C-alpha cells in the first residue's frame, strides 16, 4: 500500500453514501442524527506500541493521556463538545498490570479535566499493546465545522506554534476544545486539527473545499521545539513547523470580516495561546499551496517531507 | 493476570463513579445523557488476528461481519437501537488490500441490513491485523435493560439454542436487535447477550443482581452444533450448551406474570426463533447456580469449563 490515505480512500469507496451519516466519511469525526435538531459526533483513534510510541521511552501515563487527547482534538476540530468514550485494549500475555493501571490514570486524569465520561470498554489479547478509543460528542450548535466549506478570500488562521512536537508536546498538548468553541462564534468556514502536519492538513482542507491557498512563510508560528530540533537553523525549523505531525493545533478559515472581532476577543479569552494569520484561500487548483516570503513567491522553496503518514 | 474479568475489575476501579456515565461500567454498553429525556449508548468490541480468528481459516467477509455483529449484539442486550459506528483497523505491513476490502464488504452488508451508519474510522500500522469497532445507539424508551435488576421469583428465559457456535454460528449469528426490542415490552428486569457462555453470563446477571438461580437442565435448548461437537453424546452436548462462548443469544429475566402474554406473541413475531424458560431467580448467594434435573438437584453435575475467558 502506498500510504494510509490511499487505503482509506479505497475502503471508504465501499461505504454507500446513505450509510455515511450526515457529513460523509473523511472528516475529523463522523456525525449522525440523535434527536430532532441535534446531532451526535463519533470519532476513533488508536495508539499502538512500537508504532505510535516505544514502551521503553514513553511513560504509561503519557500514553494513556495521549490516547484520549487525540480523540478530544478530533471532536474539537469539528467544533463539538466531547461527552463520553469507550476504550478497547489489546494486551500481550504477561503484560504488566501496573503499566495498564498507570495508562488508565493518565487517561482518566485528562477525562476528568475535560469532563468526559469513560462509559466502558473491552479487553482482548494481542501480541502488542494497543489502545483504541472511540469518543462521542455533541455538536453544540446546529452545524459542525468541516474540512470542506472554505471560500476564496477567507483568511487562514492557526492556533499555538508548530513543529518539533516529537520532543514531548505530542504527549502533553492541550486539546483545543475551548478554543474551537470560541472560534465557532466567528463563523469559521473550515477547520481541522493538525495531526499530519501543517502542509498536509491544509491540503486536506483545500482538497475538500476544492480551492488553493497562499501561505506567508514569515507568519508561520515556529515553535521553540522546532528550533531546538533544527539546531537553531531557522530554515530547517520552518520546515519542521510546516511538515511535522502531531501539533494538534487548530487550522481554520474565516471570512476576512471576522478578523478584527476575533483577534480582539481571542487575546482576552486565551492570553497564552498564540493566534496567527498565515495566508489566504484562493480560487484555483484544489490542494495547491503557493509559499510566499515577503509577499513574493518563495523561489526554490519546497517541502522535502510533506507531512506525517502512518504508512 | 488471572483472567480478563480480574483485570477489568482492577482497571474499572480507577474510574471515579462520576465519570462512569448513567449506569456505571460493566454492562454490555455504557450510557450517557444526550438530550433531556433520552440517552445514548456506546459500546466497543475488538477482533484480533490469531486470537479471535485465524487468517488461514476465516474469510475476510466473515470477520468483517462478526466485528460489527458482536457490537450490535451488545446494543441489543441493553434493549437499544443501534445508530452509527466507527472502525479502527490495525494493519500489518504488506497486508493484502483485497482482504481488507472483503472485510469491509462483510461489515457493510450487515450495517445495511440493520440500518446502522458507518461514520468514520482510523487506520494504523500494527504487527497483526485487528479491528476495533465502537457502536453508538439509542435507548428507545427511557430505560435500558441492565445486568442488574433481576428479582427473586423472576423467570429466566433464553432465545435460540446454545453451544457449538465454533462450528460457524459465531460468524453468522443474527444480532437479536428486534427480539430485544420485542422483549422490552414485557418489562424484563435484566438482560445480557451470551458471549462468555450461558453459565458465565447468567453468573454476570446473578452477581450484578445479588441473587442466585436454579436452572432446569432438561429445558436448556441444546443446539444441533453442540450435539455435533459432542459426537451425539447428550451429556457432553449439554456441557457445550452451558459453557461454550459466542452464542450471542439473549438471556433475560421477567416477572412470571409476563410469561403468558410474552410466549403467545413471541411465536407470532419470531416463528423461527426458539424461546425457552430455563429456570428461576431465587434469593440467596450472589452468583450461585443450582442445576436441577427432573425437578431434583442434579447430583454430581458440575461444569468443567465455566465459560470462555479471553485470558
């Protein structure tokens, strides 16, 4: 298989549209009607030993926290409110119970913090440890914020700073639930959480919305971790910011008329979370990104690594 | 670890009651409030290559069907209506795409049959194939049917026939969604789907309800598969019926006054699904089962295998 996305596309094709729920497959979460005017969100994400983390390097509390946090981030990206989750564990023979208890502690501490319920689970034997969580949530108002929906002329915004999450932030990031709820008031046209990397996740929005974008490289919020990882070489750090996975920040588009009000209130609401405008949505070739520096096309700029793919 | 149940108990203890949802952990599904007077059910169940099936023996369509069917059975056992699911696949390197497509076909065919939506999923790399599904459902009326709730004097009923599912029925069983909805009209006090085996699952009801039971061995519906597996020796076949796992039939308790009406209407509604009364709920030691034959205590009768445990 070439990569995860090819395979997902191929399998998704098997699902008849009438079985795909309200918004179709391929967004951060699925949606289905639960009452007259409300709908329910459902998402799932798994963490596998040796693939997503190394038993020798990651503490069980961290892994437990992350297993839930990535799902919270998906519900956040839809503008939803997380409600309850179930957890399936695959456990090797003679696996340490103490490790599992610590895993649970990390997971439940975050659950308590975000007031989500842990309503059940399943345990099965497996040659390697895995945890597969599914999280249900509510769409607070009538509409979820999808990947599709961006309009030509929209501004592209991003929360936090990007790159180098491998140095630790991929375990300890805060799912942007509150931030997403706040953004929802300003009529975002599209939103995604950055899990595959900025460039790749922007690509998801652009392909879903059938538009292109220009990105101003000078405005990209490069994290101190990216700089550290790049041994203080800014061009390399920028590359990390654009292509590293697992930032779990929000990438969104809004009509330009929202900018002023959003900016003003953002600072009061989230004084410690940066908000940056990094580019514009344009008419054109679906998925295309033009990189600009000082307003001019960044000649010779390209991304070697186009983001994190699981395969 | 001694077995699955010990470990689940130990991990469940970590979950503060306020995070456990409306009915607590340990039933067939979890429940949480989704609207004013409605609540949502959520369940999860995984299937792992080499543990739950052998790649060389099971067709991918069968495995895909079963991965969804076991979750449907859990929602059925709560008296719920299944609504939508998500699927996480763990896939080894160089795994056959064709196999995965067939897996999806089996899963989706059943989804269509039971009108449940496939609203999303996740794919991750894994050294062995696994599929972890999470299914959300609605409780049709106000109350779910739990494991606890059986009352002394209640009759114990079971749908279908039991034992020997390993000969194929564990792949092709029909989740008892409609049957459970029907039973719900007759005020069942407790219900479970038989996945660990009759004796063990009855034990779950008895422990949760803090009561004991008498079972009339002559009334146990022994399946033709159990008889086949026992090479036509009835005592051995009975043992299979009582202890084999994965029948996915409904085991329930109702007040005796419901018996006549229930029986009469059952035959009209489900002419091809047996319904048998196999015993009574009694006051006494939580979890204890007294086996009776011709009304008398079955001297010397005991179960060598007390049901299927994953560990």
